[in-house]
C-alpha cells in the first residue's frame, strides 16, 4: 500500500536536505518557513501548499521536478 503523499513528499525533501548536510532549522530559514512548520512537512503531518512547495524548492536550490521525482 502506498504511503500518504504528505509522508512521501516529506521523506523526499528530507533526503535532499540530508544530501546537502544542512539542519532542518537551516533548511527552514533558507525556505522562509518557520522551523516547526518545516519539521511538520518533513514528518508528513502538514498539507503543504503549492506556494510553500515552490519556496522549499528554491530554498533547497533544486527544481520542482526533482522534488517530485523522489515522491
């Protein structure tokens, strides 16, 4: 059974962040998001908006397709 899209997306951005060797706090700052909100996205408990998905892509210096190819 497939995991919820929120969990899969959170895991995808966590892998990208870890590849860059940055903390959640640093990633959140780069994305212009509060650290607890960003943490919730990685844990799959937030239903993130398209606007914030774009902010995450820019903050992690990656493209939108790369974020979703890992989902």
